């Protein structure tokens, strides 16, 4: 599983970290994120991966704890990816709204 967070827990929340010094603005990153979320191929891939992981998880026996945990973490990682992309899109939208209100 990919570790998206690093650092100490703060009030039971993980502190995200940035690994890439992006030269993209919030608006540019949000635009790319929105396009990705609306991309039918990306949607299909995410759905296939999620469906495959759920199917494999359901096929494991109850005592195959490590295997079941692996598939469960896979599903959670997919959710984190989708959540991060959605957050980038929402941050750009929020910034646009705030800029319009400031005018």
C-alpha cells in the first residue's frame, strides 16, 4: 500500500506531506484534477480496480487475515487516490468562489 501521509498524528488526524514541489497553481492543478475525475477511462479504471479488489477480498476465507487485509488496504488506497484528486478539484473551485466574492 502506498503511504500518502507522513508524520505524527494530531488529534487522530494524519498530517499530509508534499513530495513534489509543483509549479502548478491551485487553479491549474484543480483543472487537471477535474478533467481526470470526468475522464471516462479514469472512471473505468478506478471502478475495475475497486471491483476486482472487492471480488478478491470476498473470495478469501475468513481465516486468511493477511490476504483479506491486503485487499482491504488496496480498496482504501483507491479511495485515497480518488479523494486526493477530488480535493484538488474542490480547492480550485473554492479559490475561484473566494476570488469572485472578493471583487
